[in-house]
């Protein structure tokens, strides 16, 4: 997701590609000259966020609507801090709604723990499913997942 958002941001800043058909690189294919038309560049210092498409300042380093870090240097710094704190890369490959549904419906056997990569806890839930405690915990965890902020969920579960 981060890579795609960065590509979208770069594309929106550059505008449409215009080919300079008169120049060649020694071969027979025309060299692409990428230009940024003045009318698309910025509207009074405003741009759209590449993630949530809300109107933000062109100098913004972070979107005030979705919280996405737009500045590449700040993004690298934030990623390295997360990597150092958790020992693993920060990704957004887990869906919190899916984890919540697994927890509420199949929490008694620990399916949500396996989905979130907590295999050890999933084995414990599977071993003790007959007590009913994992089912109650799964219901509570499902509600917690649904009410948790997206960024906090992804930081914790990746």
C-alpha cells in the first residue's frame, strides 16, 4: 500500500506525460519528456491526498484527514522507528474486519490468532477450546479489533 500511494503521489505531482517526438536517443524510439503543466501543478498551493483524495496543502508532510505520511524522508524515519521497536517491518496486509469476524465466529478454536500470525496463542486456544474460555476471549477480542484505530491495529498485528 505504501509503495502504491507513493507512486500515485508522484504521478499526481507530475501531471500527464507529453512526448517530445522530435528528439531521439540514438535509436528509433522517441525520448519521453515528462513535463508538468502549470494548470495541473497546484491549485493555490493545494493538492489532493494520494490515499484519501482529500484536499490538503501542497507543503503538507502528513495528511490531516487520513494521517498518511506524505513526506518520503518522514516516512522512512517512521518505518525505521517501527522496525526498531517491533523487530519487523510495518505492513498493512491484515484486515481488521476479517480478524474480528474470525474472532467472533471462530474464536473458540483460535482461527483469528492464526490469521494474525500468533500461532502459539492459536495453539493454546485450540487446545483449550473445550473449556469455553477461548470462545469468550474471542468474542471480546473481536469487539476490540472492531473498535481499534486502523493505524494502531496495523502497528500491532501488521
